[in-house]
C-alpha cells in the first residue's frame, strides 16, 4: 500500500494548471530532498545547487537519535548523527524568457536546507543498519511568535533538545498525538491542534499570515528507499550529508531576499523523524523532535543583523521582514493560489 505522505513543492502547484503559472511560479516552495525550484533554467539551477552547498549561514549539532530506544540493534544506540541547517541568499543571474520579472528589482531568492549525516554513510536504510521500516520526516514551515523563538538562545545550541522551547507536556504529546508514523504509513501530523502545544505550534498556525511570504505548513515524506511503501521513484536517494528537506523563498527582489534570509537564519527550525526499531519482543518507535536556530543573534525588525560567530554566517543581512514588506503583491497573490492548491493536494493524500 502506498504511504499517505505529502512532500509538497512549488512544482505540485505548477502542475495543476498552466493558467496559474504566470503567478504561481513566484511562490515559495517546500519539498523533501534538495530539488531545484521549478522555474529555474539549467544555468540558474547550477548556481542554486552551488550556493546551497556553500551556505551563507549554517549550524550543525551532533546527537544520538536512538540512545535510549532499547533497540536490539545495539550499534544504533551508540551511533552519533549530525543535523545541519543551512541558510543561503543568492542572486539569480538569468531566468527563462517567459517568466516576467515586472516589479522585481535584482531577482533573487533564499533557501533553507536540512541535512542529516550518520556514521556508515549511504542512504537511510544504511543509517538504520539495513532496516526497511519507513523513515518518516516532517518539516514545519510556520514562523513561531517571537516569544517562542527567543526561548532558544545561544546556550541551547549544543543540543537538539526542544524541551525548553516547546515544553515537557507538548513534547510528550508529540510522541502520540503528533506522531508522523502510523502503523507502516507516514502521515502529516496536525501539531497546531494539540492542546498541550497550543502556545507554540498552535500560536504559529493561528497567526494571521496576511502579507507574509507563503508557507507550506507541515509536510511529511518517507525517506527510506527500502521501505515497502516506496516504489523506486517515490523516495529520492538521499545520502548521508545531502539535503533532506528544502524550503525556498520563490522569486523576490534583492532587498526582500536578504530580509528573508535574515528571517530564516533567526527562525526556530523544528524537524521530526521517526521509524520502527526492533526490540526483543517486537518493535518500538519514538519520534525524534529536533530544534535549532542557525543564528540566535539575528536582528529584530528595524535593525541590522550581526551574525553570531558560531552560526558561521558569512553574509551581512539587513532588517528582518515586516509583514507588509516581506513579499511583493504578486507573491501574495500567488500564495493565495498556491494555498488553495495545497489544501486540495493534502486532502487527496490524507
């Protein structure tokens, strides 16, 4: 049986109707793996690939995802993985002639990528010591309110632990009501509806997004190509250290791309993955919920950003976007189109 996953990208929006393309191609995207935005030509796609492998800002944290799992595959409990978040802002040197850049000065974009690396290298099946269980990954693409984001400080950057930011009750609830693994299926969790997470995920999903860059909410994919849920072309062959998830900002002016980059560097990133692990009398699963901010010293609106040294930020950035300045009017129109399409696609996958 096919898994009920939703790895949505801008390409899903563009495929719905050619008539929408004139507006929708400007919209941001979120997708499993490290795809190139669909409106790029070959030359621009190569610029994008090189830029995201040499990001302006990055942070990586080591952790042991299965240390206390009780799995009978003892080596898994000792394995140390690394989660890295990369944020990049780049100018787009050329775009296809049929795409209008009217109203966009210095066409640019920004992107956030997640990658995981593990001791054995290879794909997820190798990371899990040969397991064919689903490996469900969920990206959450809503900006949290400042009072939540600011709970994650430089003192937290040595750990992926979300407890201090999300709270003990919310984190415990994610193990059950917010789990992205249901039997042998990967599902899209509704984190914003969990009562224990009302002040965190609930606040993020309730926020009025009028005028903000469009976000794709929570999306889930099965990353294990050896999983019975995946045909050969369902799961891109993501390798250790390669892009596991990508968010891109769509086509923006140079000024708004820099602002988007600053916002993404400051943003609280939350990432979940889960799988089945063998134990003596069966199998067990417990989600890994990871939290990180790439730059804990990112500037509030109206000030200039000074990247923290540990964030390895190498590009200067101006103010974080205000709701009205963060996206051009065309982008907001495209966002409305994309949002309607996304609701339809997710409903079909549920």
